[in-house]
C-alpha cells in the first residue's frame, strides 16, 4: 500500500501540486473578494448618508450591485487561473442565458420589480405603505426584497415582485390625510346641539388644517342612530395623535350636550299562530 502511494505521488505529483496551488489561489481570491465586497458596500452606505441629495432608497441597491460586481470579477479571475479562455465567457453566458433565465425567473422578476420601483418611486424609505393586506414602514428596498417594519415592531421581508404587482397604498406620500370621526346620536336628540358640540371641538383643535376647512355634517341615517361626522385634514405626523384624542373628546362632548349614543336596536313582532291554517300532513313536524 505504501509503495502504491509512493508510486502514485511520483507519477502525479506535478498535477497534484498544480491543482492544490490553484485551489489555494481560488480560496484566496474569494476571501479577498468577500473582504473587498463588504468594504465597498459599507463605503457606499456611509457615503450615501453623507450626501444629502442621495435618495436613501437607492443606497441599498447601489451597495448590492457593487458587492455582486466584485464577486463577478473574482469568478473571472478564478476561470483564468484554471486556464479557461475568458474571451469565450460572453458566448458561454449567451448560450446558458435562456436556461438560467427559466430557472431563475422568480429571482430575475424580483430584480426587475425592484428596479422599476426605484425608477417610478411609488414609495421611499420611511413611507408607510399597504399592499395585499400587509402594511408597514419601508426600511429598505434591496435587489430582491422590500423590508418593512409594522407599527407593532414586526419585521416583514416581501419579494419585490409581490409588492410591485399589487396595488400599493402609500399613506405618507402626500404629507396630509383626511380623518372622518363619526358618532351616532338618537333620532329624538337635538341635531343642532350635536352640531354645536362637534363644531366646538373642531374650533379648539389647532392642529386641523385650515385648507381644506374642517366640516361637520350628517354622515348617514343608520338603523338605530343618526350618524354625525367630523371631516378634517391633518398632517401625516399629527394624524394618529389627533384621531385617538378625538375619539375620547367626541364622546364626552356629545354626552355633555345632553345627547345620547344609542345601542343598536331591533323591533321584534310576535304573532299568535293559533288561528293559522293547519300544517299539511307531509310537512316536517317541529
């Protein structure tokens, strides 16, 4: 056995040493590529934060592209180490392009969707968006995924293609939002008293925008109540604070004005069935 190993080494040592040397070079190339890739991505992120005109949405995309570009260069170097004619790489990629495209169609779709979102800008980092019933604040748009943070602190990673193909509701983009605060009062209550109580709340709330002007109106005639509504505009930053406060203030103001907030009611009519015609013989018995 020892003699066989010695003979094998003597006969194949040049080839083994050559392959081992090349493998060490490959490992070294990818280690260096990893270090350079991380350094380049970190540098782009830091530079993007210092450049005020740079849209924060673009920083992760540029960093990702630069990081992958470093690895592509590393792959070309590795191919050259093993004696592959790098001039034929383009032809090889062209021949394999169709197969790769079919195999990675979902991944390529995510990349294309991410690029389209960055070009058309339906939202930016920091916007609160909702799509397909999922909502959260946008934290990052990468090559493959969109990262959101929900109001209760949950982490959401959504494929770019799912976001782009859905109807996107951006609650932050316009800077202002309209709130509709509705309260029901009894049908026999004084509606004018309700109007005065709600109008006083509107006049006291300085955070409501003056243009468009706030409105107090009858929203609808419900089954058990007349629904009064405050319709007013506020900035996105103030919207939820005002909304929560108004829910409490409206109830207190309506009750202080002598009005009542009725519960849902239903009239039930009872009929005496003793005098009704007898059931058919084949009818199911109770």
